[in-house]
C-alpha cells in the first residue's frame, strides 16, 4: 500500500512537532539536494508542521495508515516525490533483524595473566587520549561551524526577506549586515530597487518568520542551509496578513569570523492553507 507522509519521515501518526523536525533533520543530513528523496522529505515536513494541512491530510488517511503500513513496499522503487497531500512511491520495508541461533556448550573459565592487566591499563589510557583528540578533530570542528552557520542563516533570513514600505532604507540597512558584498551587488540591490519603485503605491509590509531549518551541504568555509519561511504580508488589497510559505536555500560563507549570505534561492509554495 502507498506510504503516508508519516512513513516518509519514519514517525508515528501522533508524532509531535519536535519529533517531526528531528526526523526531517536526520533524514536530510546526508542527502544531496538533487536527490529526489530530498523533495519528498521537504513536502512531508511542510504538511506535518502545518496544523491545518496536517489535520486535512490525516482525514484522508485510511484507518490503518501509519508507519507500520505493511510488508508489501517495494524497496527497488525508492520514494517518489508525488504531489501534496501524499507521495506516489513506496518506501523500503525494514530489514528483519536477528535469526536462529545455535546453542553452544558452556566454556570453562580462563585465568587472566597479570601482564595482560597492565597492557589493558595502557590501552585504556591511550583510548582516553584518542577520545580527547576526537573531540577537537576537524570533523567535530566542521559540525560546529555548520551549526553556527545555520544559526546565523536563521537570524539573517528574517531581515533579508522582510521589508516595510514606510521604512525601506532601514529595511535594506538591516539586511545588508548579513550579506557578502558580492551578493548585495549582484542579487539584493537590483531586486530591492524594483521593490522601492512599487511599495509606496502597494503599501506592502512583509515580515519573515522561520518555521524550521537544517544543514543540507557543507564544504570548506561554505555551508548550505535549507529554511522553511513564512511571510505574513499586508498591502492595499489585503489588510489582514496573508501568509506565504517559502522554501529557501542559502549559501553561507565564512568571511573572517562572520558567516554571511552569498547566495539565496527561494521556492515559493504560495499562501498557507485556508488563506
């Protein structure tokens, strides 16, 4: 039977928001953004993190739908991205663990020589030293850098994707502090100039809010971060905020001691359900 979005993320139908986020972050940690599973995982997370969309989706599920949907999933097909509210493909059935074990006769106790205890003590000290080295290894340092870049991206994306027609210069100044000069000149300034030509007439106010985020790729002094961003928007047509949902991938680069945005790609998902 067709797996649900809960199957895609590997969570129970009653999973909390934090459990959904944790499953999503773990699932995309080693995936390339070009991997087709990446899109399915993002779609599943978008639905399950939105209470209204999740409730509507749950209403479409069969009574027995859930992570234990059955053993007939075809692992050869992978996960098909499908369309909202549910995926088209199948997930691989979990591998069975264990097996029959043969009984073995009891062994007689062995006498441990005294010299082996000395060797064991030396090895224990060496292992402790290696553990300390591992804590400061390049891999651990890289993970810390990636997490730092993600945290900066979360803070940076709010001013970068927000603006107020009544204070455009202030909006631009707040966003510019989080950008490389190359990104500002190449991408941000031209777009912002177009916005300034129209906002006085449309009276547009956009306030970005980060729903969730995760690191999708790392390199030397370069980290790609995926963010789910809501953008409540008002203008002369809509006095009540209309929330637009976006998936944003930002490339963060290390500039001295600072992480700055050097590239930004958005994929708009349109207004939130019910708006």
